[in-house]
DNA sequence: CGGCGGATGTTATAATGTTGCAAACATTGA
DNA sequence: TCAATGTTTGCAACATTATAACATCCGCCG
């Protein structure tokens, strides 16, 4: 299998997914929330791809499972997962990706490679501080921040001109 | 140049729109681009609202003009206007707003009030620098940045509890 | 058991965005 | 002026993304 994942670095992807699912289970338990089979499966599918997945891609994957799913099923699962901070929505792609810092309060910045689509979630206190400060300077009460940077990841950047990922 | 700090403050809106249109005309002229009636009208409609407008809202407005427009008409006009930096797309709202710094190279941050929807475009060098630095730290070549902060503007923030804007 | 509430199934539909082709129009150069 | 060319617009159909409304199921608690 062509080691699909890898935001920029090889790693044991199965283990990384398993860890994410284990974290999710404990987070849900702590909140008395039910990580039902559908919800868990959606989360697993999302984690198996480091590229953000669209709702209808998830839908197709569920259909592959032999499951009889319609759009609301997927959107409801996604709503749940977002609510507990287990996945993020990438607004510029209409797609979803697993949260790399589930459980922790954080403002994330996403580095999205326009070539291989691998997406890296970063929690930068420098950026967060700059944003907070800017908002305050305009007497604006910031509640949610979306920061999505599109460009080229190290594996696909022009200086290399080798095989890009994917 | 049009008064940049428009939302959140009273101002002569007609003049502000007129100025934006004049700027647009000169920018297009400089690039040998044609600011056709449809494109200009779309830009005007967008500027007349400080709240971001959706493509289908624009479509309805064009229909009101007695014009016979279909979705591609609007999307093409929007593509054109974005190409020349005259409008920005707000990804989290699927909507468009006039660019407050047309002509200048800039990375913008948007402060979107979830109450009155007024949206302020800010060019913060602090934030830009922090983002650039973070991207570089991951050897990521940043090309486009989307930064959208949702929250409450001064007029709608809870401490006031007066009449919100809009 | 029986009722309650959350989760899922099902159908339909809304909202957003795109493709492809043809007609209209502007610009250029002979 | 006229044809050649390229851009813009009209138009119809379609693709994608997201939600509404209501029925059903299932676990839990009394």
C-alpha cells in the first residue's frame, strides 16, 4: 500500500489511527457522549486519510462497507465529531480532517498542500496571540478562528522537483 | 482612497461605494481588463452591503434589475473581480465582500460579526508575519491564506447589550 | 411493560457551484 | 468596410454540498 498518509513524514499510520480512536473513545466517555459505530467509523475513515475528506466521499466509503447511508447520516456524524472537537472542517475545501489535538483547547492553523492535498494542523501560539491582539485592537470579541494556508508542502515544493507525494 | 474603517462606524456609504467603483475602473484600466456593465454592477451590489453577499443573493439582485441572469453570469463576474483583487470570498460564509485594499498586495484577515454579519477586512502585518514564519518553520511554501475570525463586533458585543447594528 | 429520548433511516428538497455550447459583441488589421 | 479573432454573455443542463421533515428503532429508566 502506498503509504498514503504522511503529512510530510513517514509514520506508522495504523497506530496513529488507532491512537486517535482510543483518544476519541476516552473523550466521549468523559463527556457522557456515545461514540456509536457510525460515528466511530466516520472518524476512522477520516483519520485513515491525511487529506481532508468530503462528506460524499465518506458517504461512498460507508456504502462500500455495505452500510445503507444517506447524506444526513454522514452530516450528523460529522456534527457530532465536530462538537466534541474530534474533527475539523476545512472551509476552503468543504472537507473534514481529524483533529490532531483533540481534547485540548486550541486554535489551529492548517497548511494545505495544493498539490498532494496533505494537510497539517498546527497550533501556533505566535499566530494565535497575533490574531487575538489584532481583534482586540478593533474591540472585536473573537470566538472562532479559521486559518487555512494553501501552498506547497516540502515534498511537493519546486526546489525539489522530484516526485511529489501522492 | 475609500475610508477603510467602514463597518462599525457611520459613514457616507454612497460616496464609499462610488470611490470603490472609481478605484476598480482605474485598476482595470491599468491591467487592460474590461469592467463590463455586469461586472461593475456586481461589484456595486457587493459594495452596497458591508455584509458579505452570496452568489444567489447577487443573482436575485440582478434579476431585480430586470436582467436575465443565470448562475454562471454571477460566478464569472465574481471570478473576474477576485482575479483583479476587487472582491474577496469569505469561505466560511460562501459569500463575497468588496476588497478594502484593492490594488495593494495584501494578506487579509476578516472580522465577521456573527450577530450583524458586518465584516471588517484588516491587513495585519503582525499576523501575516506570524503565519509566514510558522509556514516557513514547516518548510511550507505559503501561497494563499484564509483567515476568518467570527465573533462579535463592538456594536453587538455583550457589554453593550444595546441595539446591535444592522 | 410502557414511555422517553437519542440515534438512525428515508425521502425529498434546498443551496451552492460547474460544464459545454452557441450567440452577441468588441478589437484588430487588411 | 469587412472578415478574422478573441472575449463576454445567454442559456440549459447538471454536479456537488447541505438540510428539512418525519418515521422508526433501540436502549434506558421507572
